[in-house]
C-alpha cells in the first residue's frame, strides 16, 4: 500500500484511535516511522503506547512520502502493508 492511500483511508476514522501492527503472535503498537531506501517502515514497540491516529497521520502526511510503499518489521524482515481492520477502537494494520 502506498502512503497516500493509507492516509486517505485513515482520515475517515476517529482521531484518538490507536494504531497497531497486527501479527500472528500479538498486536504491536506503532510508535514511529522510519524512511529507508524510499520505503516507509513502521516502528513498533512492545513496551510503549502506540500512536493515536492523528499523531500517525501527522508523521505520514509529507508530500515526499506519498508514493512510497509502507512496510512493517515482522520477525527480522520487512513485510509490506496491504490493509487494515478495526477492532476495539484500534486500527490494526497488516
């Protein structure tokens, strides 16, 4: 999924929804983003609170990021983000 597509989809949800990456093991809160080789990488942490939707959108909403694909770390490798679902007022990216 490209960054601009994710931004457009997330704009329809509550500003205070928390953002998580959904993995088979557990849901990990997204705490930051990192730009590596024209890719947006979602940084997660098991020890910190996740970003709220509005905080996440502020980080992503930069014109130079719009065409970049979004990835997340999954067991020491990058996996591309293909969509999300909503559960318990949380946005679960996967």
